[in-house]
């Protein structure tokens, strides 16, 4: 058997295989012999069917097809082994199987090509000379005060108010109904979902439609008022976005928040801590850690982005499809966390579109993985076996009772740990310039982003503390 090897685009290798005449004959005769021993034909004992009868009953085409299939599979596998090729996925033959069957004649030389994906070659520039800019998230001590103020508001006592009009910060009870304004005329039909009685509304920004909140300010109990409300262009309901409406509002009651004192009793009520000083210290530590983590994530993202700029790699389709599969699985898992039944949402018709949409992100992520793996190879960075085993054990405990492919889990964990080590190594060996948050992405309000991230973190932490306290009390 003669084999020649040639590199093809998209990280493929093409093997041109020439099967000698005697081998093509042997494959055919082997199939005939096996069939003669196994096929049952009326009037003949098993294994005693004459060759002419066998060929006549089964047909030479079927026998040649089976012989060709065995011949191609055996020779390709042998060629891959002999050429020491690290093949990924399946192979594709040229010409196609139908054309090759027409060419195949037992006892004659047969030549065909087999193409297969292989691990891609990664070309990379001087990664140690990289200069990256990353956004720095700075800890803001006022975040603790804002968070504590929010917690005060959540546990505040609502006290009825008499003798004054409604004002910002109040909680009011209203009846309301809204109607669209069409061509300057107020529609007689109430907007679906825009009608309520005894509705408790907090007169704070972002709590409700701003025009409505502004209109209620200054109203007194039992007062009725028509308020023109413009729905924002980005309103969640597309049928109302950008529309103008009129709300009929009757103010029933005004309440104001009576905030608890920020003291040890407050801390003990809303958290697992007995003193306010302990609660503040814990929040400060969490906010500081979160700011540090956000900065590190920004640095790593910036390094990965710059690393790809000096990297040339052409991922094979096999790896791309694997990454697409992983991207879709992660998306499905995230959606299911929000209570969506993805099995009823996804169907065969949707999958091609879903895969196509996931492809760009998958390719970008795959290229980053390959680039980091190349740095690991060049710098001899490897995962510590004990760390790998500890991580695997943690995952197994978390997913106790589920069917886990240990080999794939080990591969995934090892890759994840190596990538973490490579990024840590790059952080120490490239030039990193930290810039204020929002500098590289001016569309994002840096203050708002910090507050939102911090709020999410602190809220989770404090709610956990509250749950722990409740459990202890019970």
C-alpha cells in the first residue's frame, strides 16, 4: 500500500492511498468466503453453497460494495497509524463511495483520497511583548452606605401620612387606568394590564413610569387627576413603546417610610452579624474583593483579545462543531436556570439557526483556547495532578447521583486549570496598563455598572445571611 500525505486548508490532512491489486482481490475473496459460510440458501447446507450460486443469488454488486467498505476502512485506519496522524473525528473519501464503487474491480489497483481534520498549527508572535489596556474597577466606600440605605428601605415601617401632599420617597395607594392617545383623542378602551385598584406604588425613580410618578407628586388623598404619560421608546411592551397615553388616577392614601436606625439591632435583623461594625466590615471586604475580581477579569479578557491579534490559527470543523455544541449546552443550561423548559422550546427546525447563531462565538472562544494552549506548550505550563483531582472530586460531589463521563470531566478540568495558570503567567509577563472603568467601553456608565455588579453581589451575600439567621431562629 502506497500512501502520500498532503496538508489541506482548515487544518486537514489528505492521504492519497494506492491499494495494490492483490490487496483489492484479497478483500473481495474474504467477503465471498465469509458469505459462503454464513448465508443460508434453500437447497444447500450452510457453508456448502457453490460460489456461482452464491454470486448469482446475492449479486456481485452487493459483494463488491461490502468488500470496498471493508477495504477503505481498513486501509485508512492503517494509513493513519503508519503516518502517525492525530486524526480528529471521521474522514471523508474522494471520490465519493458511489463513484469509487464503479472504479473498484477486484484484482486491480485502486486509488482514492481520504481527508481528515487534525489539530491545528498555531502561529504566534511575541506574546511577552504585549501591551494591553484593561479597565480597573475601583472600590467605592459609598457602595456600603448605599447598600445599607437600600436595606433600611426594605425593612422600613410604612406610616400613614395626614395633612400634606404626596412627595418623592412616599408610598401611595392608588386606583388607576390608562388609555392610549390616538390622533390627539383619548381612546375609550383601557390598555391591557394598565388598570389596578388599591395599588401600592413607591414614588421613587425606576419604580414605575416616570411621568406617572411625577404626576402623582403633589396630589392629596381622595384627589383624582388625569396624567399624560409617554411610554419610553425602549419600553418592554413593544405595542406601547413610544406611545402616548392618559392615566386616570385617584390617590387613596399616602404613607411614608419610617427607617430603622443603623445600629447593632438593625445588623442583627438583616444579617448573621450581631453588630453593625461586623456587617460593614464584611460588606467592605466583599465589595473590595468584587472590585479586584472585576479588574482581574478585565485584564484577562484584554490579554486574550490582544493574544488573538498576534495568533494565526485555522480551526478544523470538527473542533468548531464541538465548541458549538458546548455553547448551545451552556445556553440551554442558563435558560433552564430561569425556569424555561428548553425541551419544549427547542425543536429540530430551530437547531440549524441556533447552531449558526452560536458559531461566531464558538470560533472566537476556540481560537482563544488554542492560543492559550500554545503558550502553555511553549512555556511548559501543566496542571498539577493533585489540583486536577481535587477539582474533579468537587464537581463529583456537586453533581452527586448524575451520570458523569470521568474521562471527559478530567479533560475539561485539566484544560480549565491550565488556562487559568497561563493567564496568571501572562499577567506577570506582559505589560498591563489599567485605565478607569468605562474608558474602553464609553457606552457603559461606569458608575452604574459598578453599582449594579456590587448590588448583585452584596444582595446575594446579605440574603444568604438573612436566610441563615432565619434558619437559626426557626
